[in-house]
């Protein structure tokens, strides 16, 4: 149960043991696609992706899947430099703490009730660390 949920007697909470973990490419891909669905429905975040970054989802999503395959499974297919891409985006529109908080909030909410296990816990820690590092590095440029 998250901090914002209210306990309702008789209402069962999902059993985390029945949820899949982010322990294979298919589950990671489902997580990434679900996350981007949330992000692109967000009126604050969607313009950053489409209007500012001009991403092509058909090209972008497989790259993000590869990134998470690398981070969670050790797959070495992803060889890009994430900071370089985000610096270029930050040059177009400053990526603020609000952007980073919304990104992380959507990431965590996307996992909640959909995935559970050691790799899911690791993904949460990695996402928080990535957002913290990204925010600090981009803020130092200003």
C-alpha cells in the first residue's frame, strides 16, 4: 500500500508475489511501453517529448528498452550516452526539478501493482539515482 492509499476493510490488496518481475526482456519492454503511455498522456510531459525533443516513438522506444535491458539484465546492446541526449534537450528547454519529479512519479506509478520482485526494486533504485544524477548534472550547467 502506498502512502496515499487508504485501507478499506474487506478490500484485498494485490499480492505482490503474483506480479511479474522485471527479470526478462518481455517484462521490461511491457514496463517501458506502459511508462511511455503514462508520460505521453501527461499534458506537462508530452510536449517535451514531441514538441521539443521531436522523438519518433518507433525509434525511441526500442532504444529505451535496450537501456533497461542493460541496466537490469546486463545486456550490452545499448551503447549510447544518455547524458549527451539530455544535455541537448536541456539546451532547447531547461529540464527543471518539476520535469524530473514528474518523470520519476510516473515511473514509480507505472510499476505499482504491475511488477514486483528484486529487479523491480532495483529498477526503482536505479530510476531514482538516474533522475538525481541527471538533475544535478543539468543544474550545474546553468
